[in-house]
């Protein structure tokens, strides 16, 4: 399990696990989707994708140290996974 130590805005520090980071982004996505639905907009993406979209669309960077840390961890995890998949595909194609 991966963890991230981040500085809180009040000068302290806290720890966030990757599991909790995903939960933070999913919660943001759920709240965003509900708010959009209440305004007549349909969101078909997952809570995770809605959360990532909300973070950028609403320009939330710098608003919450915990949310910033969660976003960074989730984006790194997703990016790492996508690069690993790309390497596997390239390796299989190379061996054919």
C-alpha cells in the first residue's frame, strides 16, 4: 500500500493512503455528479472520472491540501498503470 505525507494548510502534516486517495476523488465525483443532475445535466462517467473532471473544471488545486495530495496520488497511479499496460503491449508486439 502506498502512502503520501502531505503538509496541511495550518502548518501540520498528515498521511494519506492510496485507498483513501481514491475514496476522496470518488466522493468529489459523486457530489459533482449529484450537483450536475440537480441542474438537469446527465453524467455517465464513473465517480472516479467525475472526480478528476471536477478537480480540473472547478479549479480546486490549492483549495485543500488533502484533495491536492489525493489527486496527485490517483493521477500517478493511473499513469503508472497505463504505462505498464503500454509496455506489455509493446513487448508482446515485439516478440511476435
